[in-house]
C-alpha cells in the first residue's frame, strides 16, 4: 500500500491529482490524505485523519509519498518507513514561501528518503527499492519529536 499525505495545513492538488492518476493504472492500493474534500476513483481519500488512523496507514504502507513537511518526514523516520517527498512550490501558490524546497535540499540523499523534484520522478522511485531510513538516530531526535508533538498538540 502507498500512503500519500499532504499534512494538516494546506491541500496539495498537484501531488494528490498525480497520485490519483497513477493509481488508476496500477493495482497497488493507494490511500490519500488530501487536505480538502476531494474524492478520487480508485483511491481511498480522506480530507484529514485522526492520529490513530493516520498512524495505522503509515505503519501499513510500503512507502509514504508526502509533501516536504518536516513533521511528516520525522514521522516516517520514527517508524523506519521509506518516504518520497515532493516539495511544495511558492511560485505555484502551493505555499507562502519555498521552505519545503530548502528542507528537501537539506535532506536529499539520506537513506530512506527520495526527493521528487518533479512529479514524473515518482514512478521510478515507487518501482525501485528505497532502503529503510538509517536506524541510528541523532541523540536529540526523540527530544525534537517530543517538542514538535507538544507544539502541535499530538
């Protein structure tokens, strides 16, 4: 199963529409967390998800496809799941600035993470093998996760 998430702040139609089209020509189950009320043929689509259901989809997925939000990236690393990140672009009115491009650039090349700078890169990543993230965490990783969780009220 592929779990696609756009986070909790904004919809990301460019990514969601692309993955919905991809799902129509593939037999693998695709679950979309869309950030808006859109529904898609061939996919399970949810505007938002309670944290337990979100966690279940994350755990069940073979790979997560996500915006380049640091919360989503940290969540996948915490459960040792590979992730394909697609940074939102300010010039396409997907976010207010290009901080997701900066996040993706800073993390590009890390084990377990692939950056799809263009949507057309996603199928090759899905068809290939993405190694799991490195199991060794920075000593302050759990402290950062705790602080973020407290901040967002998770």
